[in-house]
């Protein structure tokens, strides 16, 4: 009798171990709404090429779209997107206006904003550009909010001091190239790519004033998900975070990945100096850890300047 | 069922055949399919016919009507889009014509300042005006308030600017919409010609509010018009906040197709920014590359279609009810026929084993059938011929002599439903038969009247 009980216990234990092994090694699909700009392209290229997603038990499906559309896709649940890039201010506004319950789940990109002008143009400072034509991202996008706050910090009102035209970073660059605008605001990583062509020049006041005020890099976008999804997909989220951390560490330890993906990132550097500038700009935007200080500073500043309504209490960041 | 029964045992079946007027074809069908014949076949044909009729009605009536309604909706949206296109083109043509007019004066005067007041009085939407030589050098400039910034003032030449390159190729240039505290504006440019030669390029920044207003001016019942630029970015919407959002609407199929260069998009369905389901029609403006989208509340736009569908639905429901009733009636009829057949079989069995003879005939004396006892009494040893009549004046058919005798005997006693009489035969042995004639159906034409002759052997009684 005792022998039989022992056999049963052993079978149960073996079945539990087999189940545990199967469950922890099962590849889970994960659909991500990703912005079609350089840093996410680089990040996910590194993940895919090194099979970091498979290593962490995930199979990523990436839906690429321009800024603005990325947020819309996650907020509306387009094609059952699970995780997406989202600016924290846009997220607060989306939650407030569209009765969503989005939460930040992981840090993504700390990307300073840079004004780009043609190399031969007479504009040297933001003040010089006052009253002139400026290419910006569509309203309500992460970039638009970031641009507005940074402009305010630098002492300008984007909507009052400039003539704005909207478009993606690429469209902004094309407008600038054709002389249809006088400057465009880009993230430092996008700017690095355009600067690498040698035809443009940066005006870095926006980032300078931010760093001076906050003492931290600008938290441009994070990864976000709906709370209902977070509650039901703890394991997936855990794996996603681990995968992300490993990918960012890999990029930081191997900056040459930027060179390897020169074509993918559309970097047209003609000399090592330009390439180095693009490489440094791209690698520096990734964050391995949360920077709550900069997020908090951004939230308070946004509330102070009226870019968000009432700040939500705890719980904006998923555990 | 009756096809398997002997001819003499199928009296009621034959009777039914006559009443129902079945023809050979139906009988042939009945032979093959059994019960589904006669009235059942008619019912089945009617049901199938109604189904075909309904399908045909849908095909020839409902679908074309629905298509026509859809076309009407698209046509109405097309007209509204064309109106917006015409109005925008009119405004733009007028604006370009003024640009050329003022540009030419500026070019000829080599200095525009004296004309600035004329410009601001006649076209207050012209924020500034600049004229460049073909070398790209600024030759004249004025602005409405005198302090308007113009980027081309800061460089020696605009040779590399897209507006100049377009204008110098004799193309109209319309730049992207710019938003500022003063309102929306666009830059336009066009070449100035003299004796067919391009001599200069005129450019101006125009207050876009007037064009913006077009979206408000064109009435769209239960909807609105909005404009997108070549890239799909919203540039005009009745809702000013949306216009200022700079949102790219390429995620809407209608906008995406217009951006790709499609001349028009007849139909797109989506949920708009207010969460409203809408039908959209898109038209690409050939002169500017912008897209005009006419958006209508789907429920209201489709009301006529939905009403028609409702009528069709009611009609279909009534038809289904009718078909159901017909199927039920057919089933009841089939059940009744089964019962009749069962009763017939029982009656035939009873008649077949009756000791008395029974002969069924019509008012015209056409023999329809007889049971074995009757054949025995009448000494008939062969099958009954088809269309067999017993005629008094004719010679009796061989083998049916006794049959004629029982029909035309002189000893008759009238009474009841018919008559009773006796007929005797001496060969081969004496036989006295009592014949009682009764009618089953005595009304109507002779061919439809039905009678029976009951033949009872009374030989033994008469010998006593």
C-alpha cells in the first residue's frame, strides 16, 4: 500500500515538474505597437537578430506606424495590440479623455529634443527662429507634448511664437530640405541621422534647458499597456521587461550595432565623425532602469504649464 | 402503393385518379416517387415556385434597389465634394490671378511699396508679397502690417527653395499649411511671364482662413467635409481644434487611398473622432493634391436603405410564413392521403374477400373495376380491358356476356338508392343472381357518376 502511495506521489511530482517545465518554456506571443523611427527600429532589430524574444519565452509581432498612430493603436486596441510606446503626458490625457486605463510598464526611450536647421541658414538660436516656420509632430503625440514643454522651459510658446506645420520626423525633414519650413524639431536620435548627412545644424537649447532644470535625461516615451492586460499577463510582462533590459544592455555594450544597422536606420554619414555622433546619440537614448525623478519632474512641470489636468495618484506605473 | 395492387383490387385508387384528373405523367412520377404526386406534387411545385419567385424578386428588385440607394448616397457625397472642390478651385484660381496681377505690377515698378495699400485693401488675406528675379534674388517685397517675417528675406537667393523651383518650371506652388497665433496660412508661388517668357517669380503668404471656411460653407446633411493635405494631415475641419491638431488621418482608408493618388474613393466606413459610425467619400483635388472627404452619419445616411431592407425583411418573413403554411398544408395533405390509401387498402381487402360480387361503374356504364367474386359469378377469366363500356345495343364482348346480361335484365324492382332484380343463367349449371344497383355518387355528368352493382347468389334459395 505504502509503495503504491509513493508511486502516486512520484507521478504527481513528475507531472508537476513537467507542467512547470512546459509552462515556463512555452513561447508566448506579444503584439507591440512600435514607432517607425530609428531607436525602436534599432532596439527590435537587436532583439530579433539575437533571438532575445525567444530566449525570454516571447514571440514578438511588431506593428510599425508613425508617431501619433502608435498611441492610437494601443489606446483603441487596434489588432489586439498589447504593449506600445506612449508618452506619459499623452497617456494621462488619453486616460482622462477616452476613459482608458493605460499604465506605464517599462522605460523605453529618453530622447532629448533638438531643433534642426539648414547648415547655411542664418538661425543660430531659438530666438532667431521666432516668427518663422517650424515643423512639429501632430498634436496629442508624445513628441508634440515634449516639444511644447521643452519650449516652455526654454521660454517660448510653440503655438504662439512660431508658424507650425505638422508631420512625421521624415516629413519634417523633407519640408526642411525643400525650404518649406525653416526648422524642425526632432528627437536627438532622429536628429543624429539627419545631422550625419552634413547638410544640417542642431540648435540644442531645448535639451540644455531641460537638463539644467531637471538634472536628468528627458523621459520621452515609455512602454504602456492597458491595466486589464497587465492584470492578466503578469508572466508575459515579466519576460518582456527582462528581454528589454538585456537588449538595452547589449546595445550599450555594443554601440557598433548602430553601424551594423546603418541602412535600416537610414544613416547617411560620410565620415567617422558624423557616424560617431549618430552612434552616440542613438545608444544614449535607451534606458536600462526607471528614472522616476525625471518622470516626476516632467509630470509636475506639465501640470504647472497646463499640459495635463489633475495628476493621477499612485498606480500610473505598473509594478 | 396502388401501383403494386392488382387492377381489380384498386377501385378506390382508380376512383381517386379519376376525381383528381391525374394524367399519365403524374402517374409516371407517382410510380417513381410514391407519395409525392398529384396534389402533393402541385404543392411542392408551388413551394419551389414561391422560393424561386422570392429569390428572383430579391435578385431583380431588392438588390438593384439597394445598389441604387448606395449609389445615391455616394452620388450625393460626390456632389458635395465636387462643390467643395469647385469652390476651393475658384478661390485658389482667384488668389493666383491676384498674385500674378500684383506680382506683375511689382515687377514692372521694381518696387512694391506703393502698391501695398492696394493689396491689403483688395485682398486682405494676402499677408505678404515677394517677387524674385529668375536668378532667385529678391526684387520686391511688402507685407500687410509691414513687420511680417519672411525667410526668403534672410538669404541671398531662393534658387534652392522648392517653391521657386516649382514656379520657375511654370507650376503653381502651394506650400504646407502653417498654423500660428494669427491663424492658418499657406505660401503660394507662380511664375510671372512677359511675351511668353518667365521673367520673375511671385510668392505670397495667404491667410488660409477663407479656404478653411469652405468646410463650413458647404452644407452636408448629417455630416461634414474636411480637407487633408498631400500627406494625409488634416488641414481644414469645421471643428477648429481638429484643424489645429495636425493629425495625420492616413489610418483611415479613404485618406490613405487619396494620399496614394486615387482620384476618388466611393466608400469608406469608420468610427470618427466622436465615436460615430460614418460613411466617407473622398475626392482628390487635382490642382492642389489635397483630399476632400465628405463624412456622413452612417445610420442617417443609410436610413432609406435600412427602411427598404426592413420592408424586404417583413416581406421575407411573410413569405417564409406562407411557405411554412404551405409545407404544413402539404404535410397534412400527405397525412390525409396516407390515411385515404390505408382506408382504400382496407376497403379493397374487404371487397376482395366479400362472398358477393361488386362491380363499380360510371353513369355511362364504363366498368371501373370488379372484385374476384363478381368475376366468378359472371364467368370472367380475363383482365378487364381499359375504357370498357357495357352498351345495350352492341354485341357483347366475348367473355363478358354475363356482364351485359346483369346490366340489361328486364326484371327490375326500383327502390332505395337503386334497383334490385334477379338474373338467371342455365349453363353450365343453373345460377340465379340477385343484382342490387346502388349509387355512390349520383350527381354531376354521367362520366363522373359512380354506381355499384352488388351480385348475390340466390340459386339455392330459389330452388327451395
